[in-house]
C-alpha cells in the first residue's frame, strides 16, 4: 500500500461536519493509501513532525492556509510527491481557481486518478511560500480579525461582513517591481499567482504556469467603491488605473512606511514581516488536478 501524508485542519470551515480524520483516512485507504494524518495545530504549534521523510502523496485537507502549509513542507524538504487537495475551508479559493472539486467524494476521485500538473509558487523573503496570494493593507487586517466561528457560519461571506463594517483607510504603498519603483496610494495591495473572484473567472487570463506574479492595488474609499473595483477586475482586461492599479513582474520589493512591520496575509493566514521581497518560483510544485 502506498504512503500518504495528510495535513488536516480540524478548525477549518467544514472539517467538523465531515469528521475529517476518520473519514479522510478511510477514503484514502479505499484508493490504496495508508495515511499518516497530522493536524495543522500540532504541526505548527507543538512542532510535531511527520514520522517519515518519503511519501507517495501529500494531502491538504482543509482550506487555503492548510494547502500553503502542506506545500511549504514539500518545497522546504525538497520532496517529490504531488500535492492533493481535499477542500474543507472557508473560501477554498485555490481549489476553485485551479478546478479542484469542492465536493468531498469528487475530490477523492481526483486523488485516485493521480493526474498532475506543475504550477508556479510565490516565495516571500527567500523563506515562506504561497500558492495563491500575498496581500497587505485593509483586507489583510480584515482576514486577521475574522473569527473562526464567523468563518464556519458564513464561509467567504464572513470576510465581506467584516470588511463592510470596518472603516477603510488609505496607505502609501512604496514598492519595486523588477527594479522599477512605484508609490501608489490605496487600501489593498494584492500579489497573486492566479485568481478566480467569488466564482467568476476574470476576463484577463491569470495563469498558474506563466512564470510571473500579478498585482493590483485598489484605491476605493468606500465599501461600494470596493465592489466597483471588483467588477472592473472581473469584466475588464485592463481596468482603469485610477480605480485598480495593476502591474506584473517576477520580483516585488515592498518598503514599509507607516509602520515598522508589514501585517500581511499568505493564502488566508496572517503574519507580520519587517520587510517583504516577493518572487515567483516557476513550475515548482506538482499538483493533482481532475
């Protein structure tokens, strides 16, 4: 029987409903995988490590943060197994963007087929990797303030609820993209690998395999203005730069101005950084896709 390492998050959006550990273990056994299951909390806080160094498959059973954690384990250990995803999170934005089924049984069937592709990843400060997005500004603060209880109750809409009732303030974002310097005023700075916005595929194609990172800065001052920015991102290939400032590149350097640290989010998890150098690592991660 093949060996699988599973990172699971019992506190993710629908993990409790599916009783993650026993159900995932049995589902993987049915497709010929003997699984070692490690909770995100034990791995991250108690520093528990996987029992082995070599596996045939690594699985993330949780949300976007769990996927990032599993991907970091693979990349930092120079491991070779593909990453499979069982979406159980609040937003499941990575699964949606790359086409992995949200349905539990369909996700397991995709793992059984073992059809893979390689994707780019982002790397921050030559250390941490992200799969989907890195951001800071107003939305990163919203992600950090949204409670687990609200996320379980409302899913992705919990973030929007928190966003709607928080006063929007503007930052002066000073940064470089491939050595070209910018200073833009806005409320959110996003750097992303690919995107699918609330179920909608943007008119401009964002690719997990293009060897570049895309970024946009939203400049709205109201919640309504944020929705206008979102509409332009979905419907326009080139949104007006005074509403959504967009750029692409392989390396971003971000300089904190109004604080000593940058409060940022990686794929839904919040961190504080003294500085941020964000680079693309092309075709670095093998992913199981339908």
